[in-house]
C-alpha cells in the first residue's frame, strides 16, 4: 500500500476476495450499517469524527452526574430499534412499559392543576384507548367524540400517498372538527414529541404514519420504553463492544474529508493522515455533511438535501436537594413545559432528585441565556410539581440541540433520498433519509438496515438472517 492507503484484500472462508466497506458516521444509523455488513462477512471500518459513538443520543459527565444530552424514548412499535438493542445486548437496560400509561398534568383550567391519564386497556384497536379517551378530563365531551371521529378518518389514510406529504396536519385536523384545545391537549401532546413540530408545521403524511402506527395498529404499539442507564452505556460502550466482537475497525476522532470513486470501481475515503480504499461506502451523517461529501453525479438533485430543514430540541436539567416527584415521567399542558422525566438513578445522583425536561420544537427558547431559561422554567415546575415548593435547586443547566432532527414540514418527503445513490457502491443512511418515519432512533436504525441491505445486494452477500428479524415482528 502506498501513501497511507489501507485496503482489506484478505480472502474469506469461501476463497473469494473479502469485500470491504467504510461507514462514515458513528450514530445509530452508522453503527447499524456497520454491524449488518460485518455480520454478512464484509470487512468494515467505521469512522466517526467525534470522540464517541451515538450521534445525537449520547451522555457526558457533569461533576457526579452522568447526563444524557436529551431524553430519548421509543415505542413498542419501534421494532428496528428494539432489534438494535438486542443486537448490542442492551434490551434489558431500556425496558418497555407493561402497558401505555402517560400522566398528563394540566395547568390551563381555572380550577387549577388537574391530572389526567392516557392509558390503554387489554382490548383490540381502537377499543384499547376508548375508556381512557372517554374519561380524559382535559377535553370536553364533544371534543372527545370529535377526536374519535378524526381518529377513524386518520386510520383510513395511506401515509405513503405523496399527496399527504404536501398537506399540513393542522389544517387536516381543523377540517375534521378538531378544536384548538383538542390539538393542544391530545394531537400535539403526542405529535410534538414524535415529530418535533406542532401540527400546523408537520407533514400530514408523517403525522398519519405516527398516529396510525403508534395508536391505531396494535394495542401495545405505543407502550413507551426508555433507557434506565445513561445513553452512552447503550449507544457508545455496548455499541462499541458489539462492533469489536463483529470485527469492525472503529475509529473515533476521524473526520472524513473526502469520498471519491476509483477507476477500478472501488472507493477512496480520506481522513487526516490516512486514505482508505473499499468496495462500498455508507455515508451515515447529517444531510448537509452528506451533501458536502457526495461526489458529482451521485444524486440527480443533490441540492434537495440542503432543502431538508432542521428543528431544535431544548433540554432543561434541574437537580433538587430532595425528592420532589414520585412518577418516572409525565406530560404537561397549559405551560411551556412539555415532558418531565426523573433521571436520578440513571445519572448516578446519590442524594436529591434530578429532573430532565424535554422541549421539542423549541425555536422560541433554544437560544435564550441560561439565566432567562431558569427564570422561565423553575416557576413552571413549582406550579406543576407541588413537591418542588420549598425544595432548593442545587443545579440548573441546559443542553441544546439546534439541529436535533430534520424538520417534518409539508413537502419534506420528496426531498428525502433513498439508501441507493446513482454512484455504484455509495449508499446513504440517517434518520433524514426516506425511511417513512420521522426523525427518531427508529428511523436511524431503519436507514442503516436499508443502506446495508443495498450494499450487500451489490456486493453479492446474503442478508444476515437476524438482521431482518424485526421486519417479522412489525
């Protein structure tokens, strides 16, 4: 090898030349693609520019705390992410609820703080939510009935219909009898957390996919799961262990500077101080970074990638001197607070209680100074959680992901590319690609599977049987 180039020429067990691949990006999409390729006998190098794996679902240290950059949850219907957890040996560390149960605290009513719940019964769809909806105190009787009618209409939509992608969900809801209150207290309660946009800013196609899959497909589809350990334990430590066991060469702090096709049909990937040559490349990076690395002609209209907007998520972290909340989490209405999670045990905190507030579609707050956010959020927590009154906030800090997800705006579907490009051997992965899902951990894993599947087909390698087990569970 010359000029620092590295290849993978060793024969495999069948006597054929081993095929090789480079995966650029160590988020969930990249890790999934790397594992899938390695499981099929491909020699894989995974390159990540940051000092850790996990992409935008990671942990860091703050004194004695191990802090997740943001609260990430998944649903029982997220079969690909559940496969991923199994593949890295982390399923027991991120368990699912036995049954959907979401406490919802409302501060908007004149009579003051009121608690309701969204939970399912062991009945078939749509009866599984019937009793909960009928008793939901945050909507009037007429609004609850209208919600039921809209849900039935939503069930009849095809999320893959391109016409739905050009419409916004808010207008559709209004046309189907949904009041502003119903949108706030139910549709946006779910939609903002999953889509990272309010109904009026969200594609009807993506919204239909979320609600049909999560609430109208299977009684247990919306049961919630979340990591009971720091995300870094799953997406970095266990992921790296799985990659090592699969034979993947993993390099962090290795930012790719160029990707180019070679005359022999292979690919050259360059990082400072090294050049790698491979049969295939998977670009598992954000859309703008992918656009910068794409060689000419790889996509018909590469500028479309730049048309995929982004949306922020703000996370507010508060450590109190005592236990203030008995529930593991709750959602809120009538306040700027959206979702509150107890992260005490997962963070390693030994005394007091650590609450994390997840604020999606946070365009109005994302750039505010910490002092202003403290002034805004601490009084809201006192209104929501009686136990905080008299408790002392020992620490208050925020984490900001200004480009946390792609923006699920109307028309985004036509901008999202598939895994294959026009350049043979070059593939795309990332939650922003055409998975049919919004920007979730599920979408990221599915994109990695799609990219690996396309690459394996071109390389003449069989699919690993366990890779697509999640499709059978879907």
